């Protein structure tokens, strides 16, 4: 069902290169629609927001308030099964603990000639968190986006979530409560992104918007970028499993299907040096698909984008893994530590047979918002740093200016920037 | 000439808010042209690159090689005035020293229940540095982009610079040599960005592209984003000077004009509590403009976007400064330290009367690539981190999986993700 590649085949490099560049997303061009919505919300504020919400979500702000009330949040929390609440609390605590270690330290110092230099970190003033509606409304994503923002010290965290016909997944509100979010609006789509970026009568604008969304949300985020910051635009999820022959094929099949069930464009790849395991995993995938609720999605993903790559030696998987630069990489071998330092490009690495990627989705403590579509070659998963910014500080006294000033004047003149040169020289020669 | 705002005026808030949202850039829509160039280079490689270079730069790769030779770099280095070379060397050393302090530390640890967690940083494999041609071909920018990449440990740094009729500013090649770059191509525009992103027969692709450029370069960077990483798209430069009445108006006028001379869209703002100083600075600007090579540009910038804001008390400047979120902020007061902790939003802060912003452009050691157009509210200047990425590491043994697994299963089921649940439960109940 999935594509099979064999490292020993003469055309392997050609087929692997083609496999790497396969597009897994149909990019809908919704830019014009989104542009009109954003302009409307920017100009007409709440009125436009209400009109779009009525039209797209069937929700009337004349009968239901835009902002979710404290009582509703409380009621949703109580309506969420106790086991789910305590799993969310466990996840929240672990995410918080791990992310607290990411808090950057200011670095303020004086160098050998007495110049004061500094890097100072501050939290972003206000952040908007987009939460999708419907089946993609995941409480775990609320935690993964909100907890790092709270750890960073963001004073105001706003959540928007579309409530088709008024309904919001109670577990999402429970997660918001656990994450300490109480400013929640029942809005979604491009109109919600516009409201967060430009503000309306009801919603004060934020400085950055994070969180996943559909094509309209993604296009809206791209369009408001610059006015506000945005996180990366995530593509379909992917996993790469590097496995020796000693694995239980059912475990690996379950891991591959856990990615595949996300989205028809998701991608699950197995690299192994065992042809027997390859066949056994393929068979297990087929078997497990039969009892999977989301079998249609998973089957399509596995058929269209899944791959099993056979290598003569697991060592051969290293350069392949670095080119794939997977969002998630599982190393299911007897000596996973031997691999770790060789992997340069991966969003997250799951080490050993007892670390299924799913643990990282929920309760591992690390973030599940990770770079997709090979972007782990140049970017990182969501962290506390995404909710902060760094200001440089420079301080010279008269003596330091005398020491460094002439070189600055030389370079300014070489670059033809006379006012630059004067701004220094006027201080060096106060008389002239 | 510049706009004047007085905090005590009844309409101050309205005028200040309007001032904040003034657009200082004409955004040319060059997307279609750029799309065609990128597609052509992607399909036809070197051949397309040569055709565009002949057309736009008047340079024929049949007579001049695309790649700058080692001898040429050497010759340019020798042709650069000794004072410029040593100023560049001083700058490079100071930038390197400061940026080395930004190198992130890996954090690999075991938590209280024995789960292995980690954040591991690696350099990006290959980075392309865009350097503009003509008058905007600044050797200082070469250092500011290349040195952090080298400090990060990027193994391959490629430079592209358009050479109109073959000419490259020798100081730019000297800066490249000082920064240790020897892979330099005589290409520019959208075609150079496309070549870096997708590769050609001559140029291997990179994973990230940084550096300033014109509207075509900016549009091309936006379009290849995703295939490669890009740095922020910088807008026109800006400075905010907060000054008490004890300043030499000529010093401040020189600082304001140093920004204004960059670009007709640059912005220079003075906030002061002294009406006398305000008048004196305005007069000094007028006087200094007369003897400025780039007076036409500086005068247009000061006239169209410059501002002097009078406040009753310098304390009032703090919230204004945080809303302006200037790329560069000078604090020219007798007690600048009192201001520092109150400023949350600024790309870089220059502390005290003897720290003109220009020092930071060249030899301060901090980076001069900073967030413009109020984006310091949510983003930071260029740093070593921009040339690295972080991989999360998670490691559970059977015991940790038994501890955390059930919560993951609960959340997966709550989210309707059956294969996620199975990927954990199958390991918890190997029999069933």
C-alpha cells in the first residue's frame, strides 16, 4: 500500500529525491476572500465580526455574548470527565516544568574596554491563541500554546474559538481554565484573526497570534503578519520511524497509523534494515486499519504518502533522516544513543522502543507544536522564546566613544553615510 | 518641518495614534514577476540565472564567471583602504565576541520520574546571505549577517551579490573575507533568491536565506519561505530619541539625520520635556541638512515622517516609547538607568549621551539587524539563534510509560484519536 524504496536499487536516489519533494497539501487560494474579511473587520469592528459569525458559524451575538463568561468556563470544567481533567492537569504541570527551563537569562555585562552590552528578554505584551472548532478542537493544543506563553510571563493571553451553533468542546474550555486563560471569544476564521490583529470595540488587539487553523486562518495569519507576529504555519503532520529488526511490528504499525489518522496529507515513514520487519509492519498496518475509527483518513494517508524504506545498514538511514528532517523521529533500535548525535534535522526525537511519539503529543512535557514539511532543517518547535523578544543594550562613556568612534566614522564614510559619520565625529570634536 | 505633537493637547491621543499607523512604504506588487522568475530558475537552473543576470545586471556569464574567484577576493581585500580593513576587523572581532555569548546551551536532563527530556541545538546546514548591489552594498551588513552564522557553526555560508556591469564594492568582498566567506556568486534579485532556495547546476541549495534587499528580493524571500527559512523582511529604519533639556541639540540633530539619510521612508522621532531643546534641535537639523551629502533623502524623511513630541514630564515618554516600539531607542537623559527597566518594546537601546546609535551600526558588537515598523513588540534583532534550530528529545523506559501512558490514552480518546490511544495502550498491554 505505502510506497517501497530500496536503498540498493539503482534508481534509489532519484526516487527518494522525488519522494522528498512530493506535495502533500492542496493549497487553496483563499487570499482574496480573506483580504476582504480582514478589511471589513478592520473597518467595522464588532459589527463585521458579528455578521461573519452569524454567516459562517450560525451564531447570533444578539442572543449569545461574544465573550465566554466565567460561569460557562466553570460549567465546562465541571462537565469534563474527571479522568480528562486530571490528565490535562498532569500534562499542564509537565509542560510548565519543562518550558520553565527554556526561560532565557538576560546577559548584561561590560567588556574589556568598558563598553556596556546587554541582551534583555521581555515577554510579549499580549498574545492571541487561535483554537479551531469542530473535530480539530484539541484541548492538548490549548495547553501546548498557552502554557509556554504563561511561563514566558505574557500578561494577557486571549483565546478565540469558533462555536458552530454555539457549542464549544468543554474539554477545550477546561484546558483554558487549567492554563489560566479567562479572556475567550466565540469567534473563528479570518474574522477572528483580524479582530486579534487590529482590535474591535470589544477585543483589544494583541501583538502576536499563535495556534493552528484551516486554510482561511493560515491565509489570514500570513496577511496580518507584520502588524502582529505569528507562529509558523503548520503543514500536515509526519513521523519517521527508524527501526531495527527486533521491534514488535504491531507497535510500529500503531505509531505510523497515529500520524496517518491526523489528516489525509499526514505522512508516516519507516526506515529499517529488516525486510521481514518491513513486511510484518505493512501487514500489521492493514490489520489495524480494520479496527480504527478514523480508518478512512489513515488509510488514505498511508496509501498516498506512507513509505517503507529498506536500507542495507541502519547507518544508511542517518543521511536520509537528515534530508527528510521529520517533524517527529522515533529511534526504535537497540542502541538509540548511537543515532542521537548524528541526527541534525528533526523537530523532536523519541528515543527507544518505549517512547511512542504520542507521549510527546500529550504528557511528555515537551511541546507538540513542531516544524513540518522539512522545515526542521531551519526552524524549531514552539517554545517560551516564541512569546518573548530580546532587546540589545549598548552603553558607551566618553572614553569608550574615543576608542571606538574613529572606526565607526571610517566605516560610515566608506559607506557614503555622512550623517552617520557626523553623529559620531561631532561628539569626538565638540569644538569643531 | 517635522510633525510636532504636544502631549498636553486635547487631541494628542488621536494624533499620536494616527502617527503610529502612518505607512512609510509604498508596497510595489511585484509578486507575479517574481513568481515567474522563481519558476524559471527552478526549472532551468543556471541557464535562467544567466539570462536574468544579463538582462538585469548587464553581466554575461560567458565572459565573467558566476562565482567570484579566490584571487578576486584577495585583490579586493588589498584594494580596500587599510583604515577600512582595520575598522572592519575591529567590528568583526567585537561582533563575534558579543554573539558568542548568545550560543544556547543544550539542556538534557532526567525528571523526577526518570523521563529523559532534552533541548538540543544544532546549526543550520547551509545559509545564503543576500547582499544588495549599488549604493546599498554595505560591508557592515555582511559582517552583521555572516559573523553570527559563523559563530552558530553553520558549515556552509554562501553570499550572493549583484554585480551591475561586473562591479562589486571591494569593501564588501573584504568584509566577506574577514567573515570567512569564500563561496560568493555574482547574482542578485529574485533570481538569486530562487537559486539559493532551489539550487542550480552550479549552486547547491541552502536551508535559510538572510540579508536585506529591494522589493523583488523581499517578495522572492516571502515566496520561497517554507522551502527555506528566511529572516524578517526589514522595513525602513527608525530611531526614537528620548532627551532631557541638558543635551547638545547638534548631537541629537546629527543622530536624527543619521536615520533620516538612510531612506526617504526612514523615521526619526524626538521626545523631550524641553520646548527649548525641541526648537534648538529643529534648527540644528535645518542647519546640518545644508552640509549633508544625502540631504535630499534626509530632508524628505524628516519632513514626511520625522516628529518632535513634547511631553510635560519625561516619565510620559515611557508608554509612548513602548507603543512606538522603535528599532533604535536612544536615551539621552541624565539618569538613563531609570528608564531602562520601563522600556519593554525596542529593538536596541542606546544608553546615555555618549552612545549614538551609529556605534551600534558598526562597532558596538551587538547586531544592527533589528525589528522595524513596530515589530519590536513581538520580535528580536538578528542573533546566533537565527542560524540554529532546536530539537526536542524525549525518552521513556517501560516504567515511565506505565506512569504516563494512561493519561495519554485518556487524552487521545477524549480527542477522538483512536490510533494515538492504541500506540500507547498496545505497549501497556503487550498481551492484549
